C-alpha cells in the first residue's frame, strides 16, 4: 500500500486541510479493507489507490 503525505497531496491537488487529509486516509483504509472482501478494484491496482482512485 502506498501512503501519501499531506505535503505530497498538496503538491498534487493544491491546498488541502489536515482534516480533509485525515478523512482521505480513513477512506483509503476503509477502501482497502472492503476491497479484500468485495473486490472494488483489481488487486494489481489496489496499491495505487491514491494515484489511480483518489487523486483522479
């Protein structure tokens, strides 16, 4: 799992509050948990959640 820092998120997306970043991290964790159970995205892309699914 690739995690993203607040600074790298701000570089990619512009100003983002700490609260928003914390919510995105919680979303990523929940997404990864449910992906193991119901296959939301392919296993080959599950490590790229930030790049392929959140920032996009």
